[in-house]
C-alpha cells in the first residue's frame, strides 16, 4: 500500500475514532487529543502495518493502547511515595481515618426514615435492598411483579423525601 493510499484509508476511518475516544476519556478535549495521538502513531508506524490487516481494527488497537498507557502514566504521577524509613505509600488506605460519628448520624437518619415508611412499601424495599430479585419478592409476598416494582419505587421516593438533606 502506498503512502497516499494509506493516508486516504486512515482519513476514511478517522471519523470512527472520535466516538470511541469519547467513550474512553469522557471528555471532548481529551478525546480530540487521543485521536490526534492515535493518528500520529499510525503515520509514524506505517511501516509496521501489514497489507491485508484490518486497518480500522489496527487504529482502534493503537487508540486503546495509547489510552491505557496515558492512564497508567497519570496514575503513577498521582502516587506519592514516602521516603522515610517505613517506606509506605502516603495515599494508601491504611493511613485513612474514618469519621464514625457522621456515619452514626446518617445511619440513625436512615433508620428513622425507614420506620416512617408504611410497612406495605418498606417490606418489599428491604427485601430488594437485601438482594432479592423482583420475581422472588413477588413470590414471597404473593403479589404481582408490577405491584412489587411500584411499592419499591414508592419506598425509594418516600426515603428520598425523608432524607432530602443528604441529596
């Protein structure tokens, strides 16, 4: 494949790269940068492309690998290493202190809000919260599945109203 054919083919596939880049980066500017980096890498590594290979898949692979490399670089850059004698990561989970008082207040508020909800709505909601599927709740309570879904929805709405200060 000549350089002109290669350039033309890349131009036709470049319109598919931006949506994929947006899904990876979740940001328009970062997506544009990723597309540009992908195209630059494709042009500089044109000699590594073999005729008969799916060019579109080759470009997507370059983009995915470029994104992964950039992400790993960013994570490494944001990790601080403590150089004191104990040699541990400053941002490790072991060094975090948890404020249990706030959690206690929140838990009390949730329990209070649950107690205010009519048992007709609370029971299906708690079963769903504990991991039961809709059809299991319907069988257990001998209710139509639509009624179960409606009662869970109503319980969520009531909880949201009672816990508006956390929204």
